[in-house]
């Protein structure tokens, strides 16, 4: 064996050896020599055709035989979290003899590496986002001047956009590594739709877009599914529609399809999508226009994630569009009623007959469905019907622009046609506070059913600029364990804002001492990742000491980690970022008088449900 060949093999940082064509080891470096003798035979020994149970090595001898004239590479899983990359390259010895250079590199499985990285990234990225979202929520709960409130609301919208982008990036990674989990719990359809369109009000209003969302009146009020994932899908589709629509309307409808599946459609009057762009619409990090001069910003993640989430939920997503004709997205999902729909919601507009005017059949249908769900009898009409012979109705509801000078004349026409006993309500696509239409009543889209009903019944719905209030909780004591100083301060103030006493500690060891050594707490909010004693270990110590005090996990990691939290003895899990209403909902069951606290069991494979027990 020549000096150059030995030097080459010794310099290779992984297990390496030079073999002859029959598989006999001529020279090996120390990494090879230090390995399993069956898998890595010593100098003078031969490779085995069946070297033990390790499948990654079984093809090595055959690879040595067929390595001429080019190199051969094998990449096989050797253990649960390890792959062995085997490379065989032909060599020519000092005397011209045929030889092989073999290297074996053991590497951690890429999926495991990705999963560990995602868990770390989820915690590190979500922590500062949590601070911003919670701090803005605290600001919105204060009495502010109208101008200051608008600034705070803008920060709120931007923080939520950052939260959405962060979560989309992490979820895309979870889907790629198979770590994304689904829950199954009741999902109120109307609240889901309203929660998607309301945050887009400012963006739609600035463009003068009519944004409407409505479920069919006959649709079950609640379905069984994953509310968070459904919200992600709809936020991506509706947000995309609003972003790319310069004028006109965006309409979201939910109904039962002919085959019994749950059908959601999102239509817009945007520029439309040509066939080449439609073909790559659901690919990550792509946009229909990806040039540097594109008009619309974005990472190109929303639709890609939506398509993968729909597929993960067992559904399909389709798009129908042509340039200049807008777009129509259809999402079909196998969702069914969560509970028997015996108790339908109240019908505050019963016996009301209301004329409806809107720009398109879909927007007319959305308004008609909203009214019908509240008990009204909607009557689609045109403006010609109003100026001619108006049907027997007591109210006219129509869509317009409060900033359009012609809208003033149209409003007067409607009021005159109704007579002194009729009612009229305009749905403005722009902010009515700065518009020129002063009568009749004016609401701005998107519509929330509660506000629509209140306006039609001439009830007060609150004062703009007033604090975003959260009802106080019953008196109680909460222990907060959070290692991040800023988050600890913000969360503590959020809890105190709801009238609850809150003690805060910076780590798990202090939490154990506080729970076991002093006055009892009603509930503990426990951050999972803390230095020293983490939240899981702290909870195990609390349970081992016999304390039944409820413990809720505060975590920025994957929802799939719920099982780890429950196994440690926790009662449930709160995902960061956390808003005031979410925090109140989590604490409320544990601060009611006379409540027995139970540590829940692990969910079965069939349930896949988000668990919080009291």
C-alpha cells in the first residue's frame, strides 16, 4: 500500500478503507478500525454479504464488486435516527491493480434534525411575537383617544400578520416532517367566518371592497373539526382574495355540497389567474407575479399551506379563474355536525321582510343568508324596483359607498320609496365615519350578524374608541411560571386586569416551591421550556408530592406536544401568542366556585382533541 493512498485514507474524517475487488480490506483508518468488527472487518479481513441486521450495510459487498468504472453511493437508514451514507469509488494501486475506496458516514436522520430545529425555532421565534401580541392586547384594553386607538389597532393588525407568517412557516415545516397534528372539537361556523373576515376590515375598507361572509341558514351551526387549521385555511384564501382585489367584492359562503360534504367558496373580482400561474399556485414561496416590480407583497406561503392543510384534513381545494374574471376557490371537507341541531339560535328578525340590493348574485346570497339566519324574510331587489314599485317590505338593505356623492341621492331615493314607516340601512364599502352619507343608518362591511341585527332593530352597539373590554373573573389566585422577564410582566398584568391575584416566578423550581409551600393556588400557568427545572419536570414534582392544583402549560412548541404535557400531569395547554379573551377562557373554569379539578387522561387516537379539563 503506497504512502499517498494511506495518507488519503487517514485524512478522511469518517470510516474509510481501501479494498480489493473481492472485498478484502487492504488498509483502514482509525474510524473504520474502531467500529463493529462484523460491519467493519480488520485489515486482511473480508466484507460479509450479510453483516448482521443492519440493512444499510448489506449491499456494500455488491457495491464493491460493481464499482467499476464509476462510483457507487448508497444511502440507507441504519437505526431509528441514523442513516449511513456508503460510497464506493474505484482506485488504481501502485502496480496498476484494481482497488476500491470505501467510506461509511453515519449521519443523524434529516427528519429528526428538522424536527428538533423546528421545535427550537418555534420557541425562539414565538417568544417575542407573544410579547408584542399580549402587550398590544393590554393597550387595547385601556381608555384611549380615537387617534391613538387607530395607531394601536394598526399595530395589532401588523402583529397578527407577523404571528400568521411565523405560524405558517413553522406549520409548513411540521407538514414536511410529519409532525403536524389535528384536533377534533366543535367549531361554530358563524364565529369561524366572522373571525376570519373581521381582521381584514381595514384593508378591505381602504380599497372600497365589499367583504361579506355567511353560512347557509340550513347548515349545522357547529361542525366537528380543527378550528385552528380551518381558520388558517380560510385566512389564507380570504386574505389572498382581499390582497389581489383592487375593487369590487370578496364573498365567502359556507354550505353543504350535493354529496353531503362541507363546502366553502371564496370568490373575488380581482385580476384573475392565467393557466401557467394556476399550475403553480399551491407551491410554497411562489406568487403569480414574482418579479421585483410586483404590486403585492408576501412570502407565497398562504395558499401552499392551505392546500396541504386541506389535504391533511381529507379534503380537496380547487380554483376556477381566468384573466380579468376574478377567481373562485372551492374547499370541500368531510365535516359533519358536532351536535344535534335541535336548539337553533334565536330569531331576532322574525316577521321582518327586508329587501336586499347588492352588486352580484353571490353578495345578494350572502346578505340573504345572514338575514334568514336571524329569522327575516329576505327579498332580492334591484334599484329599479326601489324607484318603481317596491315590494311589500318594511326595510331596505343595500350596499354602497358612503364617500360617493351619488350615494347621497340613492339614499334619499330609498328613504322616499319606503315612506315614513320604513327603515333603510346602507352597507358601506368604505369608512362611513368620514363619508358624506348622513342618513339613513350606515354600517361598514364586513358584517357581523350581531351588529347587523342591532342596526336593523335600531339598538346601540357600542362606542368606537372604547376599550376592548374583557369581563372580570371571580376572585382567585394564579401562579405564573415564565422565564422571559417581559412575557412574565405582560402576562401578570393581563391576569390582574381581569381582577385575579397573580404571583409570578421565573423557573420551575420556584413554581414547585410556591405550589407546595404556601397558600393554595386555583391554577398554575406553567411555561414548558425554562432553564434548570422545566415546566414538565416541575409538574411531575408537584404531582409526586400529591398536589391536585391544576396546571396549564404555556408553550410555543408544536400542538402535538400536548401528549407530553398531559403525561407530565398537566391539565391542558395554551399556545403562545395568547390574547386576553383566550387567557380569560382558559382561566375561567378554574376560578369558578365549587369546581373540582381533575388531571385528564391522554386522548385516544380516535379523539385527537385539544384537552383542557377542570
